[in-house]
C-alpha cells in the first residue's frame, strides 16, 4: 500500500539513548490521566515537564477573542512543557487527554539537572522545537495559499501517517478527532469542514463515521494534499 508522508515533530523519547532514557525515568514519577483531563493549562506558572508514555493528547490555545485553536495532537514519546520549565515563562497552551493517558512527570529542577548530566539532550530538544516551528510555519502558509479541502487533505495525511492502521479498505485513522477539532486545526469553519469531508467522500478518497476516518486512496489523497507518497 502507498505510504503517506507528512512532516511531524520528532519523537523525544525515541531520540534518547538507553542510558539517557533510564536516567530520565529515574528522576520521574508516572502520572495517569483520565480521558478529558487537563495535563497543563495555558497561562499557568511553569512546573513539571511531561513525556507521554501511553495515550494521546490535544494541544490548544485560546485567542484574544476567545476562540480555541487546535495546535497539535501529541502521543507516546512526545515532550510537553519543556519551554516553560526551562524559560520560567507561563504555559502557552493547554493540553488535554483524548483518551486514558500515562506520562512521566519530571519536576523542572530535576529536568534541568538531567540536561546538565546529559548535554546532548539539549540538542535533541532543539531539534524537536525546530520541527514544531517548521510545522507551524508551514500551516501559516497553508492558511493563505490553500483552499479548505486541500488543508483538510493535508491534515488527514498527517493523521494517517502518524495514527493510521492499515485495514482491508485503506488506512484507518485511530485518533478520535471530532469535526470541530479538525476544523480548528485546519483553520476553517465547521461548515467548510463538513463540505470538504463530503467532497472527499464523494470522490472516494475517504470514508467517515463518528470520530473515525478511513483513507481509502492514500495515493490520490496525498496528491491532492501536494505531499509525497511512496509505495
């Protein structure tokens, strides 16, 4: 089956050596969160750093006019809250669990001590941050350059690449995402998203049901999104 390619942030935990990962775990405690629980809130004082071990989370921010924007979806291996902890600045986003989630929680002081003991990890974090900024910059260009259906196709490519499972019909996106969340992430209205999904269904590229989307034709969807597709 054709493979979709999308630019996603590097996995922090997988980038660590066995020694670095073991030391990180020795400094951390495991925290478990129920579905819908808030892991950290926009504007709160900096504190612990989290590394997701199991489960997935939604990262959002509230704009000045009160709208909630979806910034990203994070999963196992992703690092959360490191910039606030290291910079001493308030949290810039809210993170909520989309499903039962467990994470390593490291106090900010312990995280700094961990970086002092393993200077190479600072470069790993820099690469993660650069990847996030590159994704954010790319999305800003998309908002100005692409129609809604193309932006939706690009978001679906990313979801299929990161959270997709191959089935007999195509690639099932296992992330439980609503149309409202997809609309916010793609920078579009709910009505525009509904039409875009309808159009993609009509041409046989996707199949949808409540909070589940299956990509039926990865190659054609990738072409519509303007992203590389490899067999």
